[in-house]
């Protein structure tokens, strides 16, 4: 009877987690990182090759190969169908975590763990993106499960499972190498597990041999990315580890107060719940191993980030499920008077943070300290780009051109335009046939050949090495988006009647555009006749008329 009740509870939690991941799955627009994934999945033009796309992708390519057959299950490629793969991988992670908790600890610990994972704002965030992080999380968790089974049971099949899932994880998530190193250090540190280090070393040797043909590609890829002028990631200071702890708990959409309160609650639960006297020797050894793997992996990742800057939370995401497993065990062992109130408060805070996520209540918190933004590399999700492109789609005319002032707007022009965003008129239909329209409104309109440019000024680019690198990259790798230096006279060579200018920045939470967009807008205001200016969320759409004064 108890087993059936626990199973029913798990099914309810699984249904809850599934619903939270699939609800509003296609509400928000495609954003830049997702567009990179989509470009690799299906190149957007004959000039944007698989090699070009992977040159700016810092992770393994197994996710993209897995996304291909997944797409065959859907009649039309859409944001929903592509994001559904990430959502499904996250749902499977809930299932595997329950099996792991039930197998290694107890049903109650497993239920608490999967409840936390199901309502985790951080995992819901990544389950609704066209990125490989949820697949990596599933594979890393499966690898650790097989490792613990292999350490405890004298069956080679478990070592085979560990090797297989570790390899798959490596081909998806290069930081799996850090976890393997951290696991080896953990086995050497825990005296009772040292005798198993030989089998672990042999397994890692097999993994290394199988991965070695790909190692040269990985090395070149990583060197090219992290030494590129396009790499703007800053070196995280030690306080970034504290922020990662907060984000493991409540994701990116919560408030300072809730981060602080939840952190205190969780520290208290761990302190009061994880005591050796309350947990059997066998379970304590497993807890110790998982704790060491998490700790050494985080320390190793942080050490590497001081040489090659990394987004800590994003790269440590697979470790968060092991953290939730520890939290589930701590909650089960927590026996203090106000246990129900404490747990209810924690679950309530996580629920509020989920609500904030669905309300797009994202803030960068870059003012909390000067060097490291609170959520580095993460930006608010919205549907502004689709609205902006709908305005353009309805009002574009023959003789118009479209210009963008910031590379973050590239995906929107590619995937939400119903016109042909081309500069090369020789093969417009061939190029356009490779573009997937991902908008929600699909009414038929008469398509136009609309040349599209990244518009910049020499003055702005001379002040910023990164922006200059972006302009160079767009010019060389994304041929249909030629870079136009307006104040160099390039625009005089373009025959156009009206110019649509889209201005934005990565994240203009304060309502201002970046200085390069402002520079372009100022130049256009001085040299063209402004007809209209509108704004949707953080994107401005400006229309100018060519008066012939250029």
C-alpha cells in the first residue's frame, strides 16, 4: 500500500514537472544562442556552413545529431518542436533521479529530490531552450548512477554503462572531463573506495581512447572560441560560486530577498539533516562520494575559469541534480519541530520563483558588484522580436532595406521575416527556401526581396575591439548580412527608398540602447528623414526615408 502511494505521488510530481516544462514552450522568441543551435541543426544558407556554426559553439555536437531524428516526428519544424526535445530530456532526468534516489537512499528521499527538480526554475529555464544542457544533465546523471552501481556491485555491465554514458556525456558536454577527474580524486580521497580506483582508471582509459579521435577537433574548437575577439566572457571572482548556489536554488528570475532566504533555509536543512548518526554507513558513503564529486568538480571548473573564462552556473548545471539528491536525503533526515513549515517555505519560495520565470521577471542585477553580473551570459526572455518583425512584415515595400545595429537581432530577421532577407539577388529563392519561418502568424503575404545589413559607424567600432570583431565576423561568415559602415559612405552605394533600422542591445534593462546602436541612430537621424519610431520591449524599430542627401 505504501509502495503504491509513493508511486502515485511520484507520478503526480512527474506530471507537474512535465507540465511546467511544456507550458508556454513557444511563447518566447528565439534568442541568439538558440539561433546558433538552429543554424547547426539546419544551416540557414549555403554560405553559412556547419563548420561556421560550430566555430562559435563551445560544447559537443551530439545534441545536434540527436535533434535531427527528433525533428522527424513533427510535420513542421517550429520553436515548440525544437524546444520540446530539451523539455523531454529534462522530464527523463526527473525519472532517472527518482530511480537513483530510490535505489541508493529511500523512496521519500527520491520523492523530495524529484519534487525539487520538477519545480526548479533553473531546470525549467533550460528545458525551454534549444540548447543541449538538459541532454548533458541526463547523461551525466546516468553516468554517476552507473558508477555507484559499478563501485558497489561486482558486475562488469555497470562499468560498461558508466563508460557508455560518460562517452555520450563527453560528446555533448566537454566539462564531463572535469567531472571524471573530480571523480578520480574523490575515489582516492575516500579510503573505503580506493580499492576500486583501478577499475575506474581502466574505464577512464577506455573513455579516453574512444574520445581521442575527436580530441584534436575539440582542442582546435575550444582554442578558436576562447581566443577569439568575439569572446567577451569575463573571469568570474570567487563570489560567483555563491551566486551559482543561489541560482541552483531559484534560477535566474527570483529576487535578492528570496535568494537570501532560500539559501539560509537550505543551509539549515543540510546542517540539521545530514548527520552521520541518522544515516546508515552504506548511505553515508554514497553521500560522501556524491558530495566529493560535486565539490571537486566545482573547484576544478572554477580553477579552469580563471584561465579560460566560463559561465559557471550554465556549465555546472548537470551537477545541480546531484545537489538536489543530497537535498532530498537531508529533507528526509531532517527531524526538527518545524520541519513541515521549513519545507513548505522552501517549496513556496521555489514556486514563487517559477511564477516570476513565467512572468519574464528577469533582472541582470549587474549593480550588485562591479565586476561580475549576477546572471552572466543570461538574458530576459520575451517575444518582442516577433512583434517587431510583424510590423516590418506588414509594412515593408519595394525599395526598402533592413538594417540592424546589434548582432543580437540577427536571429529575428532570419526566422521571423516573411520577406527575403538577402543581399545576393542571384539565388534568392534557393536561399529563402532554406529559411524556416518560426513565427506564430502565418498569413500569406507577397514576399519582397529586402536587402539586409549590419549597420555600424567607424567611430563606434574604433572604440570597441569586440564590436569591431563582430562586424568583421558578420562580413566574412554571414554573407547575406553585409556590414555597412555608414559614415564611410557605404550606404551611398545602396539604392534604396526607405531604411528600416532595428536598434537594441544584449540587455538594456535600464531602457537605454548600447552606445553603438545609439551612434547608428544618431547618424541616421542626421542624414536621413525619420518617418516613425516605435518600441517593443527592448527593441526599437525606426523607419527612415532616403532624401537623396547622402
